[in-house]
C-alpha cells in the first residue's frame, strides 16, 4: 500500500540485538587486521615525512650552496620514481 511501511525495530517488538549485524570471530579478526594496517600506514607516513625533511637537512649541511638545488632535484626525482613504481604496482593488482 502507498504510505504504509513495515514496522522495524521497536515498532515491531523485536529486541534491538536481532537487528544488529552478527559479527563472528573471523569478522573481528578482519577488523583488527584493517585497523592494524591503517595504524602502520599512518606510522609509515609520519616516518616518511621525517626522513624526507632529515634528508633535506643533510643536503643543507653536506652539500655546498651552489649544488643544493641540483641535489634536491635529484632527491625529489628519486622519491617521485619510487612513488610511481608503487602506484603502478598497486594498479596492476
């Protein structure tokens, strides 16, 4: 009928537990794996930013002012190549 809907949840008298998704032990393990993956990915991002800035500081200290732009360009190109290889590997899957 138009305008009439099925009763859900409290309206139908069903307890709230029966409407909740049933997540088994394997489902919980999968959620924990995804959580760990996200945590490790964030840790890797923070470490990568730290490494990138530290290498920039090393270039400032060890390489003369005249050659710093060249060294930074080579380093940035290497980072770009690694990122491109990673993206290509992920797109192949």
